[in-house]
């Protein structure tokens, strides 16, 4: 590797790309094939792999085949994707909460429920306290985040979900009919956002958008505020704020905007 800063940065970029490929491949493909797929000279790939191996990032598992190093596995012990997501997202969500003076949630899909990883509020103390708490779960069918995540499930998974009812009406606005729920999920997926308009609590209005990884929704982010103030700002403006927040989180996670 040359000492030139530009050449060094380029080599580092190639090394990261190669490590990512090896991490996904898990030793199933020979380096010669990987080099060809990545349009890199075999000599470059072997030189980069040698450096990764010396650093304990990869290990040889067969002739020309490499997998993630045990040192990497040990260093990541106890760390989950949800832990990392919450850590990366929290400062971004804090800024959104302060800017909007609303409560902001980050939630994920777990066991047919919504698990709240982050809850942060920009509202004055004592105004509209919400029952949600971090690391607790709520039903998905009646929440903004839940409907957003349900909308991104395959059709078969949605069918299985609604077949597992019945669904309790928490308010007069809660959707409980399986056919209506499926129709709601399709609408959410089509328009790219979901709304809980007093379905979980009479005075609560919530808007949620997906945090995507590829074509899947790995999480969702929501703004929650009193229904009485729902008309104080156009829906389009709130969606712009939410999507800008999600785009920043994706950039911090190394995902395209």
C-alpha cells in the first residue's frame, strides 16, 4: 500500500468492500471468483486478504476461502443490531423531538409486537404524558409504527397475523376487522406512511414512516402528539421532517439515502 493519501484511501475502501463481501459469503466462494466478481486483480485481493488476516478480521477456512475472524466475533459478543440502531438513531431522534415539540419513537418488529427501542420527547414537562416506554412492547395493529412494519411484511405473513386475532378495540376508532386491517396495510405500503388517529388512545395522533434496509423495513420512526394539534402543521411538512430524520439515520448506518 502506497503512502500517498489518495492511494491509501482507495486501498482502504477496497479492503472494506472485500471484508463486507467475505462477511456475507462466509467462506463459500474462492477468492479468485470474488476477485473477478469485484473486478479487482487477484493479486490485489490476496494482498488485501493477507492484511485482513494479520489483523484478525478474517481467517482461512479452506483453499482460497476465508470467513470472518474469531476476534471479530468475540469483540461483538453481546452487541445486537437493535443496540447499534438505537445508539446511532438516538441523537437524530432527540433533535427531531426538540424541533417538533412532539414525542418521537423508534420501534422494531418482534414476536408480532412492536418493541420500542427509543422514546424521546421535546414537549414541556407534564404535557400529554405517553404510556410508552423503551424496551417494552405494544400491539401492532393499532399503532402507527406497528401498522408501518406490518405493511412491509409479505402478504402471507400479514394473512397469518390477522388470522391470529381477535383484535381488541382500544378506542372507538380502532380497526379490528381482519379484512379492514389488510386493506389498511396495503394503503400504508402504497403511500409510504401510516397514521394512528386515536386508535391506541382517544387523544393521540401518530404518524410513522419506515426505516428501510434495502426493500425491507428494519424499523419505523414516529411522531406522536395530541389529536387536537394534528391540524397545526400540514401532514406534508411532518412527513418531510420524519423522512429527513430517517435519511440521516440511514447515512449514519452506511446505507444509501
